[in-house]
C-alpha cells in the first residue's frame, strides 16, 4: 500500500511538472499567433498601383501567368493544386479509417489582379502553404480523392513581401519580414479573426494546463488548502499571461516602429523617383498637382498607405498601458502626417475582428458549465474537507449534540453482521462490484453489471467507551480487499471488518430507541455530510480536498475562459485584453475566499439555530405533559409549596408559546428539575407507584425529554462558542458586521443525564439488559474476566478503562489515545506498562 501511494505521489509530481512546462510553452505559442495577427492588423490593404517594397496586404482575382496546370484527379485547369489520396481500411471490429496513400502539391506563378492593375505572385518559390476551401472530393471503391485548387478568376487574399523587379513588383512569401505568409480564399478580416481565435484558444489551453499542473503538484505535495492552491494557480497563470502579454506588447511596438522606418525609406525612394522635391508628407499633395494622372495617383496612393500605417501604429501605441510603457522601452511617438484639416482615412482605422459567433457561444457555454458545476461540486467537497479539518475529534464520553467527529475501532453485535460475498469475512459494510468485458478490439468495453452496498448498524470503540453508529445515508470509503476473475467477469470487494480502525464524521443525535445517549447518524436531513472510512483522518481530509480542488480547478478555468472569450468577442485582441484576463484569477481567488468565509459563518450560525430549534421542539412537547403533570402534583404533592410553585413556573415558561428565549429555557428546566426530582423520590418511596404502568410510561416520557435537552445543551453552547470565535477573527469580523450576523445567548442551566426507567419489572431480566448496554467497564480489574491477555485494562488519567483486546490496544496506541508507558493489567492482578502486555510486541 505504501509503495502504491509513493508511486501515486511521484506520478502526480511528474505529471504536474510536465503540465506546467507545457502550459508556459503553449502560452508563448498562443501569443506568437496573436503577434502574427497584429502584424497583419498594422498593414493596411493596398492596391497594385500603390505597392512599394515591404509587407503588403492585398485582395484580388487570380489570373494566368506563363502556364496552366491540371489537377491530378479531376484534371481541372488551375494555377495551384494540392491533392490527397486515401484508402479506407477496416479493423477487426469493423471500424473504418482513412489511410493516406498519396499527397502532394503543384504550383505555378500567377498574377493577382485588382482594379488598378496586376502583380506577379511568385508561388513557385514556396514559403507558404495556401489555406483553401475543398474544391473536389470523390470516392471510387476503397479510395477517396480530395483536391484544393486556385483556379483562374478565383478570389484570393495575399499577405506577403513586395519585391521590386526590373519591371514592376512581385509578391514573395519566402522573404523575411514583419509578417507571416498567407495565401487564402478568406479575406483579411477573416484571416485575422481566425488567427486571433486560435491564439485565444491556445491561451485557454495554456491556463488549463497550468491549473491542472498545479493541481497535480498539490496532490503530490499533499497540499489541500483551497486558498493555497488558488494562490499558486493565480500567481502562476497571472505571471505567465502578464509576462507573455508584456513581451508581446514590447515586441509588437518595436516591430511596428521598425517596419515604419523601413516603409518610410521605401516610400521616399519611390516618391523621389517621380517628383524632384524634398518630400514633406504633410505638404506633398501641393507638389504633385502638375504631374500626370498616373504619377500623381501613385504618389498620393503611396502617401495614403504610409500615413495609414503611421496612424495605425500610433493608435496601438496610444492604448493603455502601451502609452505608459512605450517610453520605458525607448519607443518614441511619431507626429501625425495628416495636414491641417485633413480627415483620417478609413484605411487608418483598425477594424475589429471578433471571434465567430458560433465559436463564441460554444466557448462561453462550456465556460459557464465549468464555472457552475465546478463551483457546486468543488465548494461542496471543500466544505466537507473543512468540516473534517476543523471539527475536533470527540471521545465517546464527551460527545455533544450536533456535528461530531469520532475515531476508534469497529465493534458489532454478532446477531447482525455481514459476510463479504467474495472473501467470506465478517464485516459491517461491504461494496460488491461486478464488471464484464464485452466485445473485442477497439469496440471492447467494460460494463458494470452490478454495484451494490450493504451495511448494518455497528459501534465504534475508543479509549473512553463505545458510540453507536446508524450508517443509513453514510458515504463509505473502504480499502480494496479482494478481486477475482470468473470468465469474462471481474468481481471486486471492499469491506470494513470488526476491529478495523475507522474515522466517522456525522451528526450526533439522540438515540430514538433508548433516549439516554447520543448516536452518530445522518441527522435530520440537515445537509451535514456523513462519512465513514477506514482511512485516517488525514487521508479522508486529503481525499475530500483533492475532489474539491478538482472542482475548483474547473470553476477557475471556466472563469478565465469566459473572460478570454468575452475579450475575443470584442475583436481587439490587444495585449491589454490578456493583461486584464490575467487579473481574473486573483479576482476568483478573492471571491473564493469570500465564499468560504461567508459559508463558514452561515454554517456556524445555522448550526446554532438548528440546535436551538431542536431544543424548542423538545420544550413544546412538554406542553402536552403539563395536564398529566398537574394531576400527579395535585394528587401526591399538593402539600408541598415548592413543588406547586415549580409547576406554575413550568406552565408559565412552556405553555402557550411558539418560540422561546434562552431565559425561558433556563427557567423551564430549573422548574422541571425540581418537579422530576420530587417525582422520582416519591416513586421510590411509594411501592404502589412502582408497579403503576401509567406512571411508568409517564416517567419514561418525562425522562426522555429531560435527557433530550440536557444532551442538546452542550452541543448548543459549543456551537455558540465556535460561532462567536469565528465571528471575531479577521477578516470574518468585517463580513459578520456587514451581513449582520447576530450573537447568540448561552444556556446556563446544568443537567445530568438520567437513566430512562425500564418498563420490565423482572429483576433478572433488567440486570441482563443493563449489562449488554453498558458501553464501557470502568473500575478495578476483575480477575475472573481478564485471566488472559485478550482482556486488558488501562489506567489513564486516574481512571481504569477497558477491557480491550491486544489488537484494540495496538490501534489505540497507534492513534495516540494511550502510550506504551501507561499502566495496564492483563491478568487481573499485576500492573505492567502497555508495551509489556503479552502479545503487544510481536
């Protein structure tokens, strides 16, 4: 078992490290895609007549160059074609898949034509893989044929480098520059939108990898605190996005201004070839009036494109926080080249390129589902984990009404015990599961044909006594015990056997059958978790913590995803959007802290309210007994003034009220104690009352109700104490004041638990019943019953506790309830240390 856990933690550590490294790499990859989009964004679309050397964005129609190609399968005339031949193959299960048999491409140079002229596209030089729609797909026999083509007259978009030739210009995709080559059927906006969407999706995947990487590392390092986990995730993902965002911002600005310098040189060179003046971009229009139409149009087109590039680059620099950071990076602004009164051209405006609507809706829906289900599941498990962590372990002698946690070893009645269906071993709980392997090959699957759980009520013995557990509604966790193969079926068994050390978290409620003790159960559908496990408290806490952190991880990812897709829907894809998205994780952290602290306060307040409501219900039951109590008091105690005054006080405190104050409860219990003490004394002194069945039934009911409140009082006061302590902590004290969490008042009366009178009047039977119910024997060791080492008594805190078996004693020592130096008696005569008990040390 230890080796399996070691391998588990090692695997989590390795997986977490890989995920974190992959997350950082994917974050940079996503930002590189966004940079490609921003490069395209900076370059306004130009016409052929205005082309100058440098990066260009151009839309036009494909026209024949020197030759025409014919596609491989359809024999269609074209200027470029990519072909793919696939063969259908089937596996042993009949599933088909397509296997590539042949693929390739063929291209020729062609012209891109628009309304001002044409320009040569040198596609034969390579450097780009055209992104085209499917033009042909056919199947023949087991083969499928697919083609993608650029045909003459087809609309295409090119983002390339313009190169000056002896005669005119050409577009090249193999030249380096501030661009990523594109040749596509889609226009500039659609290409930019696609790049932006891919960048956002890569960033979302990066955040997920970082989050689940941190989750795996937390599992490996046994970190279970949700705020620690969220702090790590928030810090890591925020740093990754901030670092990548700032790096992209800096590179984007530097690249943009470097391109402007190159573009200005090219523009000046082209303009000075046509006009023999010192070029001033603001006054240039006044110097070209005398030129012919063709030259004037080219110069003005070059000026418009250059001015638009400057305005676009300046618009990016003037965004927040670029305008604050650019001076730190040594990037100075360029003055506007627009003449006085000249309006900004449409080409200077950067058009928004939002994510496609269906992609946005799909991503937003997935993000919302992750947020909702992750939060519900995660916070519920985290709440359970916090209960395990914060509720103190109660010894059986100190168990109080309400939420409780106990630890000990399993005991059970031999009359009601289970047997494991595979192991045949005695147990109080088992889970039996049968799976069957169906199909073969890829279609093979494992089907669960049976998964059932059985349990019986049992007891938990600790160093102070025994507590009964009613397991209906419990969530059991048990170690895997047996696995057997029977043909195509596999049988599994998990069970909890007697003498097994267990941990239980549940509600301590009054035993409805006996009425004078508390038992652990699911409570009154109060929503408090009920766990029974053969793991240690730490392992239970870590298990609940892992489940909670997994749910919180999905919720945190969903929150960041939603922020990213909302920014993507706006279409700017600015570095600022990613920087703002980086703040979502800390915001989620703050919200989670608020939710956890607020829920803790609500739970503690509701615990007090629930305990008080149960006390009120118990008091209201007394109203039904008041008439009978009056008859008894008037019949037997009419001469006692104190008893009559107590009866009057009890009637005043209980009858005719729908709600009670702590003062009312204290008064009622004081008056009731006076009366019941006198009634019990009267019953003992009057033989005729002992045999009165009506009197016995009445005293039984009265005693049970007394015990109810007595058992509930300590749980109520403990709940108030914890509630007040939490309210006074920082920052809970501010939440408590803002949301008006009111203080509660302690109950002051003190009441001992009274033994419920037995309705059986046969003395021997009564003694037998009492001996079976006794949870623990305390006192001097009895030689006749402890003559072997299987019955051991322990002296602890000046009390003799036991008897225990040696196996039970080992578990108590392991749990820290006893020490090996404590005194123990195993033969009814001699006292030795626990470590010296025969059989304790093997």
